[in-house]
C-alpha cells in the first residue's frame, strides 16, 4: 500500500429510509472517493436493505436514492461487502440486491460485480484490517 | 496521539454529544492533539448559538466554543447537513438569502472533505453516535 494511503471502510448498518443516516452516509462515500484512499463499503444489519432492488418511495415523499449506488463503480468504489447472515436474518438473498458492477481497468475493462457476500466472521476480519471506519 | 473526532448526534437529545465533548476535553488536557472535530447528521445542531437551555443545565454549545478558544480547536460543521437543518453562518446567510445566521463562535461551516481529511491526518478517528 502506498505511503499516506489509508484503508477506509464505510459501514452501513441502517435501513435506507426511516432515518437520514443511510442517505448522508452515501454522501460521505461519494465525497471520500475523491481522496485517493483505499475504500470499501460494508452492509450489515438493516444496512443490507439499502441495496434492495425495487425500492419505491412514491407514497412516503422520500427521495429514492438507491440509483446513486450504481454510480459507486464510476467513483472507483468497487468493493461492497454484504454480510450473509444479515441477509438471511431478513429473508433476503443476493438476487434481491441491486446488480452493482464496475469496469476493471486492470482486466481489459471487463464488467465485474462490486458486491461480495461475506460471512459474519469474514466481516469481522475485514473490519480488523481497516485504518479508518466510518459507521452510519 | 492525534485524534479526529466525529459527532453524529444532536445536543440534549443524545448523550453522544456530551461524550464527544468530554472525550475531546480529556484528550487535550492530557496533551494529545485533536486535528479536527467534525459535526455531521444532527450533530450540526451542536453549533447553533441560539441554543438556550434552562439556567441549571449544561450549555453544550458554549462548552464547545470555550474549548475551541482555549485550545485553538478546529471545529467544522458539515455544510450539506447544516443546510438541511438550518445551521447558517454569515456567508451562507447572504448566499442563500436568509434573514438570519446562527453559527456559534469557534465553529466553521465546510464540506465533507474535511471529515475524510481528518481521517487521513489523525492516528485515530473516533466517532460518537448511535
């Protein structure tokens, strides 16, 4: 790892609506992407709902910001870790999640999935490896 | 040790706002450096000088202002979160055409980049929230 580059992990723990944490957390990720740090994003607990397909906020007067997650790949935020147990506990599978991808410039711009399903134990290891954790 | 401090919750509503202050004060008193205190989410409400708690209660806003003065502390309120919640400095008042400003002494309004920058510069970024 380059000198002066830190490992930042953004941890999303809350549902996308109901509180403003998810929306304002996403704003931090987008701004942080400009800083040339090593970045990953974790989705645990109700945070996995942030990546749910088919979000419809029409009746609640809330802005549906889920399309913004699709932009993360263009911002070089390509490591999204989703905790498997959190999905299972909520009756969700990978198929319920947005299809988020990026173009790998080191591999002939092949389109690859940004989403990695990891176990709770693996998530704990990932957290252990970070220099800076921002928790929303 | 160089600390960065992130305050995510509002004053009086949530003890995180108090704990952040006590932690910051203790760190400074022990000779540690605090590179920045960043206020985000409802934490921006720690920076309004219109706060008027009952006489026999702690004044959370003034407490931060005094700490900033004593230690030349860099306290930044996130502009996007502040605009949503009506925290305005003189410049924002003019720019947004508002009839008042309310940012307390010692606080500055700036962007989220200041939070990332604090994470880069500090040895530890400590987050106070729910």
